[in-house]
C-alpha cells in the first residue's frame, strides 16, 4: 500500500484492525503507542534543552574567565612556561 492516505483514513484502518485482535495484542499496541509518544516528547525536550543559555549553564558562566587580569596576561607562562 504505497498510496498516501489521510490521517483520518489511517486511524480508521488502525481501529478496524485493532478491533479484530485478541486483548493481549491490543495491550501491546497501546504500550507501543505510549512508547512512541514518550520518545517523541523526549526528542522535543532535548531540542529545547540544547539551546545554550549562559545564564542557566554553570559551565558557560565560566567561559571567558581567563580573560580577567592578572591571569590573562600570564596564561602562556602558567600553561607553557613561556
């Protein structure tokens, strides 16, 4: 079945097929649907978290600390002995 079908048609077909299954299989389909939704929600959550916000990220707050005097003027000497 390669033709594109509307979501409503697909839902009707799914329900029609689910109604013909024994109860254990219906539970399995329900569990799978819940898994898919949870996976999708995790992906959305990770996308939102991936945006860097320096005010909320303690590591990002430290970036640039080596620019502060007197440390920045002596960093090569401290790191490389130069």
